[in-house]
C-alpha cells in the first residue's frame, strides 16, 4: 500500500470518522471480519479488501462467513481465507461489512459476540444498531464504496488485489452499472480502481458469464412457469426443491434470476421464490423506479434496499407464495 498521488473528491464521510477507524485498528490485537449469509460480491469483496489491507498493517485477521463463497466469486484474491470458524484466538476487534443485522452472520455470530470492540461498515437501513464505530451511508451504492472513501481519507492507495475486491463489490451491487444506484461517484471510483490494477473484464466474465449447465436448466424452468399480474407490472416465479434436485442446481446458481423476471418490458416489480431444500424458502424482490420492495421485505422479517430486498422463511414454498404475492398485489392497488 502506498501513498496516493492524486486526491479524489470524497463524499459523505467525515475525516474524523476515518481517523477513528484507523485508531481502532491500531489499538486492536487481531480482527475478525464478518460477511453476511449467502455472500454476494459486495460483502465478500469488502471483507477480503479489508483483510488484505489489515495484512499490510501487520494486524492478524480472519474472514468468517456462514456460507462458503459461491462459484462465481471464487476468483477473488484471497478467497481461500474465507472460513466458517476462526483458526486463531486472541482477536479483540470485530469488523462487520454489508450487514443490516447481526442475525445475518448466521452460525459465525457467536464468534463475534465476545469481542471487545465492533466496527460496522454498511450501506443498508439498519435493523439494529450494534457497533462502537458505525460507518453507515444508506445512499452509498455499495459497502465497497465506503471502504474506498476510507482509503481516500487515510491517503492509502489500494493494491491490485484490493482494487479487484472493491471493484467487484461496486460492479455487483450496481448490476454492472445498470441499477439506479449507479452514481457518478461509483463510476469515478470504478475508473480509479481499474487504474490501480483491477481487471473489470475478468470480474464481469467471472460474475456474470460463467454459469454451470444446471443453472441454465433451472432458469429455463423458472421462465417457463413465471406468472404475470397487475396489468403486466408484477412478475413472480417459483423454484421448488424438486426442481433443484432434478437439475442438480444449488441456490447459488440462481444468482441474477430475479433480474430476468424484471427484464420483461412492462414489469416494475419482480419476486423470485426458491426452495433449495424442503421447508426452507428464500425470496428475492426487485423493483424499478419508486416502488419500495424493502418495505415489503421488512414486513416479513427481511430487509435490503428500496429496489432490491429479500427475506427467508422456514415454511413450505406454497405457503410463502400465498402470503407474499397478495401483499405485492396490494402494493400495486395502493400505488
């Protein structure tokens, strides 16, 4: 990590916050970095970028995640250090990235509870407010953007490995710069990270264009049976545990499926219901414009952003569909 030569305008993060962040790191003996359940490019990219950075400071650290990295993110530099429980002891600092609730740590949660200090870096509307230092901006395009701001303020230039991790977070959370959260800052940061060694072509290929055959077969089943309602403005699809078993697909193979439902010209809100295992259901919600699907997700114990949210259920998939679809329809009736 070197000293930056070209300053970049920093948005929405006080210098004092960055200095406090640095002091927390200096005072720590070791850090555990927490990523959320079913990790995406932003939580893993941010966690690994932090891990590489802490390496340069000589601060012992480990990255914990309830689920292993999905296939399309296993190209990330340092991904092999992601594990489900720590190998070392003596950590006293927790750094939680891209988490709106500690419940989303899953089975790794207890490893963080006993640590003396906690830093939270996130861009979600928080369910709860843990953390001795909270670096939160709900308007930031990605948690990786907040890390870029921190590095800017601390006059740190990312290595190519860190730049790749950070750009992956920005690319995935902006949908390859297609979503509404694609701000001028996100584009400026992306250009800078490419200059610092991130390979945007490889990121795009690995994340979006290398899918197993089982994924495409499952997508075919989804599109064949998708439902359209509310004058063509609402779309939803259901993937059962039997369909997962028949195709041999895993839940991680459904990455991006909900966006396929949203791609129908008239559709403004889309929902993907999937049950990789009997009795376990995950729902992904996406929307266009001002339709707030995070509000609906929170009603069912989930969360997320205005245009991208989700929730999980311990129930049969038919029961979940019967509960959630009417709520989506009522949203349209009142709009």
